C-alpha cells in the first residue's frame, strides 16, 4: 500500500502542534511514556520535521537538536547533532516514513555544518537505525522506563 506524503520543517504553531500530537499518540499513548517528560525544554529551539499525508493528516515527526542543546546530549561535540523524538503513527509504519524523516533530519544537520548525528534508540529499533548507517556505542540504559542504546552516524 502506498500513501502519498510530504515532509516539511515545522515552521508554524500548527505544524509544531501536529508534531506534538504524533508524539503523544506514539510515545504517551502506545508506549506509556509519562506526558510530563515527553515534552522538554529542548523542543522550543529544536528543528522539527513533519510528515503529512496529502490530505493533511500528520503521519510522523522527528527533531534535530544542534548547538548547545545537542552538546548536552552528544558528550559536548559541537559538530554533532542529536536526532530525537522520531515517531511514526501505526497506520504509516512500513511505508518509508521513518526512513524519510531520518534523511530529512540528516540533511538539516549537514546544512548546519554538522559532521555527525547521535541518537538514543529504543533497543527494539536498533536494527532500523543500523540499516541507515548508525552504530551503537556504550551500555544499554533506561530512558522513560524503556531500554535504549546510544548510536552515532558520521555524515
């Protein structure tokens, strides 16, 4: 099944609210993440990418942290970005939306002069990120009660 969709950087309040709605559905609704920790101080300065079906229905989202915000998550490397909050609604999984979102976030990182992207992957998603060129490092850790591993890709 093919679902036509487009990607765009969330430039206005409506787009950001759509990104947050996808995250709420996936992380809070499906995975049981506490809503109080799903949204954080990094959201306001992050670049958010939104995937929307041609009829305007949001399908997925992800964000890129860069600069000081990313340094806190990447061990202080000023040339590394931090990809996070990647979420694809159940109805859009398997359609390439996640791959397209990661690609758009990597493009945004390159455009900002970043040379690598770090992320904290839920362990069930390690294979997804490995197929996109990310390499796990460090020990497994809990975040929001879910097992994660740090991963990095050189751009």
